[in-house]
C-alpha cells in the first residue's frame, strides 16, 4: 500500500475554468495534506465524508457530497473540480470508477492528487498519485474508503480501516469521527492538526436543497479539531432532540415533546434553553410540580426567560390555566 496524504489548496482557478481545464501542480502553490474517509450506512440511508488536516478550513475544499448521488474527498494537491464534477458524473449514472477515470484522464497533475468517490450503492473508486507526499495510501473496505497523504508513518491508513470496522454499532457520523481519531492516534499528519469536517448526506434524493445535508459540521482552525468536531456532533445530536420536540409541539403531542426535550437536557444539563423547553413541556402536560423548580432555576440565572414565558401563550406554545401561569411567573418571588 502506498502511504501518504497531503492536501494543497489552490484557489486561483475558478470552478468554470476548472470545468474545461485540468488543474496543474505548481511548486509555488500552497499545499495541505490530510486524512479522510468516505463511507455509507445503507441501513440508515446515510453517506458521510470526514476529514482532518493541518491546513486552514479543510472543509471548504476537500469534502463534497449530494443526497441521492454520493460523496467525494479530493485532497493532496487539491483539484476542487473533482468534487462538483465527480458528483455530476455520478448523478448522471456513471459509476465512481467511470467518473474518476474520466476526470483523471484530463488532469495533467493527477499524480499529485488523492481522490475518493463513493456512490449511493456503496461502490467506491480511489486514486493516490505517485507524487503524493509520503506516507500516502488508501484502503478500500466494505462500504468505505480511507485515504491519507503526508502522514507521519505507514500505520495511519490501516488504523483508520480497523477503527471503522470495529465501530459498527455506532451511527455513521460517530463511526467516522472515531475513524479520524484512530488516524490521529496512529501518528496523523506529520505537520500536526488544524481543521476538520464532517458531512452526512441521505442516500435518497431530497425534495428541497436545504435538506441536502443531514449533518454539516466544520472546525476551521483549532488546536484539537477532532475533539471540537466530536463536541459539535454531540451538540448536533442534542439539538436534533430539541427539533423533534418542537415538531411534537406543532402536532400537539406534548408527551412526545417532553420526551425529546428531556433527552436533549440530559446531554447538556447546564444548557438553560434545553432546561427551559423541558419545563414548558412539563407545564403543558400539567406536571407543575416538576416544572416549577426548573422555571425557578432558569429565571434566577437569566430573567429574560421570564419575559419570554409571558409571550408564549399568544403563540400557542404554552397552554396553561391563568392560575398556573401566575405560579410560573411568581416562582422566584
């Protein structure tokens, strides 16, 4: 296996220019190396791409995807055209290998590239050019590919593959993050670490463009980007519960709302907003004995939440008797 992962970002060329002209490697251009994973969970209907690099804002150029089509990682001396053009070709029905062959055939700098394509069926195509900086290489597995260049040693890519295989019980996003952690633990980028990204897409096409990304998390500049990425993913999961609680309120299912808000609050017990909406759900379920102590804590720490509470009945978000409303508003007197 060839070892090395490295990602330079070249921003001088516009995407329209790249559409018909291959990006050429120039020694004067900046570069950034990286390690990445593309993967699919067919049962969950999710595809993901995750990356870490010692380069600013790696998520702005390396990671690409589209629901109902596939995901792409384009790294080493980065040719960003591989992202949108690869997705376009796969969207037209080309296999990942057919798409990759078409793009590398017109790329005079292909030996400096490292690319991974994955489509909605789990088909994979990868390429590590001969001139990628050591240690560079890739491994294709069942429903995933891991690739890296400019790594400290030859153990990084195998460690990634093993981590993905041994974390099968985790949701895809968490599984990808653990795979990235394994790469860093094995040595990671020879230069260190700076940024990371995690994108998750649906295997099925979505009706609206704003629903394309199920998860979109970027850490552009951080001392420990994977630690921060993992934290953001936990926050994302908590707010998924919050959003589900909001939907339950819209449908008048206050019991479900309470369940979802409570799940979020358990993940971040010091978050006042999560506490607040749990209290609202309790009040709406006529469980004032549980709700009032929470309101008291919140109003003491931040009085503006009391002002918020006065506004909710007009929107139908707080439906309690006048007597209970008085109890809530006077709880900290």
